[in-house]
């Protein structure tokens, strides 16, 4: 489905977008029009005139800009600055897990902590771009399925943009996320099903013209927001990419986006052809990408009876499965699944090192530990893990003790 773009909008800044392209067939689609999936039913990717962009965007000009998501404007699709919907998307830090690095015997172990973003998760990156482009293209009502954090980000950015938002989530979605979504202005419904079953309801409503479907990879622009993780990472490491990236993979938008970002940076002359090994991390209770990788196929079958404590990666079927698998294989990486008990243990281990991971972030550390024990990563490797949300959103065990101030207290016993 396409809808004419408002021709009265006048560009306020140079843009280098040339067209959109089907990620499966390569067919070109016109920019500046509202698109969902391609005619092949696959994600559309935004393409730029990178030769022209390289004449304006240099390392030197970049270094003079505020350290936020929008400093990469030449590689982002919004044409009018008035349409940018922002909540202050600052660059997220790389935090070293030095004790764990010594324990695992790897050169460096770094966490890119996306929990520092607005709404407390990396979903802010994708939704900032998707909602900005929805505003630019005249969308007035949006719906999407969520396992929690994406819905929270949509509610925040949609409300800020004045766009009506409807969010459907599995009935066991973390309570803090459900309340956050509603509190920030979206209508949220708990559905007796998994996220892809919520997505089917959203897709049906979109087909009937009720709303625009902003599901993962069903529009082109969330990838563009998520790719800024790769752009930031390259600059933070002095334009030398790490050896290995462990990424928590549900819909896989960020992994796909980073792989795209590295190609764009090479075209700009910012980096060379070297690439990290990309590792798609899933939970043992929902691992369709891992099975497809191990089976050597391009598309993943739906994972039945999906269960995991890491709700954000409980995605039984990803529309961009082939793009995830392509990036993993082209990079020489791998896909790996970890059981819930290892996810919980890894999250607790990181907390003892001062870093509070969400369960999905804990899955990347658990996967790194397992991969090291299996010889899949080496002592010389510089490893980056992605923590996709603040651990403060998730339940923690109560390990406090009671102290009676009226009784005799021996401070040495404390």
C-alpha cells in the first residue's frame, strides 16, 4: 500500500535519500511516499547517495556536533527538521566489564548500554525515526504489537507528535511496560496470544484502513534509527570495529541496521572493509533464527510454544529473518541460544560488576560465556554486548534483611 506524500512540504535541509529497495528482490520503490512491506511481502531498506553525502559529512564535521542520534542527519531520512520528533536521544556509553573479561579470558568485554535512552530502551532509536517519518508523511493513527519496550517508545513519541497510537501486547507482558504504555498516552490491549498473533490483528486493521502498521520491519524507518547503534559504536572505538558483536535477536532490526550502517560508513570512507562477527542471541525457549542458521536455510519456521524470561526476544517469527541470517553468515558470525537459567545467572553476575542488565542484555552475556567455553571466540577478541534496556524495568529478587533499631546492634555483625 502506498499513499501520496504531501507535496506542499518543503525540504529545510539537504537529504541524500534516493529511493527504497526491497531487501529480498532489490526492486526499487519511490522515496517520499508511505510504504509498508514491498510487493514481495519483505522489508524495504532506505538507500542514500553516499558519494554526495561523503562530501558533506566528514569525521571532522561530525566531531563538532552534539553527541546525539541526530548528528548523523546525512544518513537519516527525515527531510524537514520541523518533523523531527525527539525526546533527547543521547549517545549511549560503552561500559567495560573488566572482571568478567578476565574471567572469560578475552581482550575486552564492553556493554553498549542502551538503557540510557528515552523510555529506557533502544526502541527509542527506531521509534524516533519511524514516528518522525510518519509525521512527515501525514500519518494520523498508528498501531503496533509489542512485548513491552517498543510499545512504550511508540506511546511516548506518538503522543509527542500528536499521533493516535494503539498498542497490542501479549497478556504476560511485564506489568511496568503495560502501565508505561498507557500512562504515556496510547490505548493498550492485552491479548491472549504471542507477539506475532498480536501482529496479525494489527495487520488486519491496517488492511482495512483503520491505522498504519508500525510493526517491526513492516515499515522502512525503524531500521534507520536502529542503525545509529552501529554508527555510534564505530566512532566510539576510533573507527575500528570490534571483533565480535553479541546482539539480542527477536525481530532483529538492530542487527540488520548495524550491518547496513557498516556498509554506509565504508562507502563514506570512515572505515575499511573489516567487519565484526555478528552473533544473533536468542533464548532456548524461542530460537527460530538459531535453528534456521544451524539448518543452513534462509528463512526461519515459526517457533511454537515460545517461552522465555527475556520477553523482548520472544518473537516466534521474524519478517526480516533472511536479512538477519544474511548478516550473520556474511560476517562469519553465528547464532546461539541460551537457557533461561543462564540468562538469569549472567544478569546477576553483571550486577555484581556494577552493570544492571535487562534479561535480553543478560542473554548476550550468557551467550558470550557459552561461546567462549565452546571456543567460538578467542582470547584476543574485543567483544561488544548490547544491553537493550535498563534493568530497572524488571523485577529483582528481594535480598534485603530486617534490622530492629530498638535492639542491641553489633555493627561488626552487619
